[in-house]
C-alpha cells in the first residue's frame, strides 16, 4: 500500500479503499462469468472444469472430482515484457 500511496500522493487509507473496491469489482464480474481486461496488465476470467476421475495420492484409489468453476488470469503483453526485462 505504501508504494501506491507514494506514487499517487493519496493516503494509505484511500489507497486501501480504492484497491479493495477494484478487487471487489473484479471478483463480482468474474463470479458472474464476465472477463475483466486490464489493458497491458492481463485478463481475469472464469473457466469451467468438467467432472473427472482422479486419484488419491496417498492410497492410489480412484475418486470422483465434481465439475467446478475456477478463476483464471492471463498476463498481458506489457506485464510479460516487464517481468522479462524487455
């Protein structure tokens, strides 16, 4: 929070509120099935996973894994370049 406060010249409390609101908005959108694109940063979305058969690693016994939804993040080009030093 401190680095955000310094770069925006906002208080830490205001930065916390803004960040919390953004995370909440992204969470709610992804929960509804919408994709959220932050240009240059990445895309948050929800993906469906089919039911499948898995194995218990301790016993080797087959178990049924129910279908579910999972959040997914794909990094944008600018983020990838920043991480790779380009």
